[in-house]
DNA sequence: TGTGTGATAGTCT
DNA sequence: GACTATCACACAT
C-alpha cells in the first residue's frame, strides 16, 4: 500500500476539530490501477441538533442516516440534482456530524482528473465540492464507504508536514446557521473555492 | 474579475 | 410543490 489511511480514532472527535485537522491531509482515490491524489485545502463542519444548516438537524431520514453511523465513513449526497458532495462522518457513533470536503489541490493523476472533468484549466479541476467528486470519479456508490480501510477511497497523512495558516469563515450555500464559522481553508491556497 | 441566472433531480413537507 | 451544503456559462466591466 502506497499510502496509509488515517485511523477511525482520528474522526471520533468534535467535528469542528476534525475539519481543521483534515486540512493538509491527502484524499486518495485508486481508479483502474492508478492513484488520484489531492491535498485537502478547504472543508466545512456540520453537526446535529445544534446546527440548523445540517442535514441531520431534522432527524434521521433514508438520505442522511449515515451521519449517525461510525466515524470515518463516507456520506455522499446529490446537491441541486447535479453534483455529488463528499462528506466524512465524525464524532462517536450515534452522534450525527460530518465534514464536507470542499476543495483539493491536485497532486497526482492530474491527467486522469482533467479527462474526468473535461476542462483544461488546472485551477478548475478540484476547486469545489462538486468538481472534486467529478475529477476523482466519486458518486453514490461510495455512500457508507469505510475510509479507514485504505482501499479505493481514503484519507492519508501527507509524506511531509508543511506549515500553513488556517482561515475560518461562514459556510457557503446555506441560509441557516450563519453564526457559526465552521468553514476552514488554507490561507493563500490557489484551489480554495472562494475567498 | 466579478455578478447574474438557468439547469437539474432527489428529498422532504 | 418547494427547496437545495453547486456548476458553468453569458455578459458586463
């Protein structure tokens, strides 16, 4: 195995802390024998009954039940009928919470991502939640996928740690829960969806 | 370089 | 029947 997946304990914490800790980590997708790798540069935290912007706010449904499952699972839903969005379940099982992966910096398999996206500009490859799932060929087949197994789709520690500043802002595309600054991104990174 | 708007379909009321 | 954790394109600047 080329990359080592983060353990379940990493995700079994307060979702806001998990979100911040995910910045700088690698999202790894094995596709047809090739590695597609991107550095996570933008995330958002969503919780449960104290967060009106969260899918979990109004209780468990057939769509959102994964948020109540074990930390480290993938929760994937369709946004606006066109874009798949990738979340990672956080906090102990039974406590609904998740972290939305909003943007990546492409590191490996860039030509495959370009083909999947059908765009030429490097900066448009993975600079948004719907864009990165398209670039990495992630859809509802991965709903409930265990990201700690280290197969096909997982999150891994980067080979070397670099220093960066974290910016906290309001979350994007929501109308409720605007008081919470639970969107985090790497300051100055070119692939953040918007500053 | 930025703002406005239509497409699109699953989900819940 | 309304709403939505988005994207891409047009158009103006």
